[in-house]
């Protein structure tokens, strides 16, 4: 070691850590880790937020929906919280913009359509939103954003069809009904 080491090769500036690079590296690890291992690693962060009796299937689906989008386990726990909470905390700006009288009939249409379905999968949820947009003659985003706010309380989430699949038919209907009460 002494033969290979020389002070001349040591840089004069202090060593620097690049947090952005560390986050990127961590996100790559999260994407590649086995799902069961990832669930075990995220669970303590979610439990620290007060969610201890989570359905294991819901937890797995929630983690899968954020796996490609997060940099850290803390971020995953923070962003996925809407899946586990009993009461949605609405972003008031989002409520003002997306939960209004115009969305009441749309939410009622969705509830009616969902009531006829046995199971709500991602494809069926996408089909439902697409069909509603075509029927109403509106762009998809004008349908998806109010639904996103009703289900998550915010304007940013995984794709709304994924969110609907993870939450399941009954929970989606329950949250849409709550949004209707919030508007009314």
C-alpha cells in the first residue's frame, strides 16, 4: 500500500457528495429490488405514519404503483399514504379547481358504471374514463383530474386507472361519494 500511495495524487479540494446522484442511484435500486424485499423495507416507514394494519395485498399494489416513480423509501411512504388513510386530506387548491358542480354529474355517472362491474381492473378503469370522455366530448384530462383529486386528494399521483385498480371498486365508489358530499 505504501508503494502505491503518494500525497501528490491526493486532490487539494474537499471531497463532495452529490445528493442528486445518490437519489438517482437509490431509485435504480428500488426499481430492481425484489417486490417482497421492497415491501419489507417500506413497511416500517408506512407504519411510522400510523398505518399498521394494512391489507398486505393493498400494500403490495400501492408499492408497485410508485416503484418506478420514487427515489427513496421515505418518499414512497409519503406519496402512497392516500391509499391507506380512512379520510382523504384534500388539497384546497385542487378542490377549488376540480371539485365543483360540473363534476357532480360525472362522478354520479362513474358510480353508476362501477356499480355494474364485478371487479375493477386497470383496463376496465381506463375504458370507463375513456368512454366517459368520449360521451361528454371532453379531453381525457378533464375527466381524469377531478377523479384523481376525489380519490387521492391531490393533483399528482400514479395514472388514475392504476389508482382505481389498487383502491378497488368499493373504495373508489366510497371516495367518489365523499367528493360529492364535499362539493354539495
